[in-house]
C-alpha cells in the first residue's frame, strides 16, 4: 500500500513537472513555423473538426506525421478551450515542450553562479518578447517570470522574441517576492533600476549571483519587491531623458 502510494506520487510529480513545461500556442502561421523548426520539441497538434480544407492545414498534418507528433481532432468549443483564444486560434493549436522552463529551486541546484533578470509586473507581450531576446543574446542565465499580474508566453511574445524563447531558460514563479527571498538565502544580490538612484549601473562590483528586477511599464517595481533589494542603481541619462523602455533597459543589463 505504502509503495503503491509512493509510486503514484512520483508518477504524479513527474507528470506535473512535464505539463508545467508545456506551452500551447495557436494561429496557423505561428503553428506551422513551430512545426517546421525541428529544434522545437512538440507534444501534440490540435485541429478543429470544423476546419475547411486548406493547404497550410495539410502541410501541418504532413509535418506532424513525419515527426511522429500526435494529432488530435476536436469540436470547435473544445479546441477553443485548449487554445484559450477562440477569436484568434484559426482552428489550430500546438503543445510545445519548453525544455528550458524550470522553477527557482531546480535552477539553484543546477547553477552555482548566475545572472538573472526578474520581471515585476511587465504586462506588454512585445516587451516581454524583446526582453527574452536580449537576455538570450547577452550574458543572462535566466529570466524570472511571475505567473500572475504579468504578460505570459503567447504567440505575440514568441514573435517578438524572434524564436529565442525556445533557447532562453525561463524560471516561472507564482510568488515573485517569496522566490526572490529564496534567491537571497542562496547568496544572490538583488538590484532595482531607478532614474533617481545615485549609483551608476556600470560602476558596481556585481556578485557571482546577481538579480536585476525590472518593474511595470508605468508603475515600476512594486514596494514589496523593492524592499528586498540590496541596492538601487541608475542608467545615467543625457538631454533630460527621464527613463528608457523596459526592454531597452533589459538589453543594456544583458551586455554588462
């Protein structure tokens, strides 16, 4: 009885860990592009039974069969529940396995040193996509992304990231403040960006474990998160410019 329960628990945890890495995308152009990229791990292709014949759909099915990807057919309502966007799914959805998704504890176990950009309430999908792209190109080891109150991975984010989303480690958290506390216990220094801070971001001696927190496009970093930070730093501005777009700020930090 005890062994059975243990096996069932392990199986549940393994299944949950797998599904936590699954992202469902939708829209015919987005789906076909993902199917054609053989570096992307795909779990399942979903098609609506009400779809009319179209060359792009036949191409999807052909690629899926060639790659050994399961194809599931659904009524329109079920497909809409899977895509979570009935107005824009165009009768197709695709489950992608994001192998670089992880949680904070798993990341800390696997990484002795790291530089992370944490996002506190960044709501614009294009900003999120561009941040991921800059981080993937630069010296950033992961993006820390809350699952609530912020933009989530979507076709718009994938497009803005120019495909780099599939290469960039993403740490998902349901509680950014608690996760940052865990990172501090792990020895990380946490920095916020402020135009009023006296310290130049280029003149700091950064720890081997460093996290930069970027805030909401209009409100900035929340008070609770700001209270955890070791220091506030500034990007010096010329000609009276007060601030930069959050994605531009991330790009500058990514190449420090």
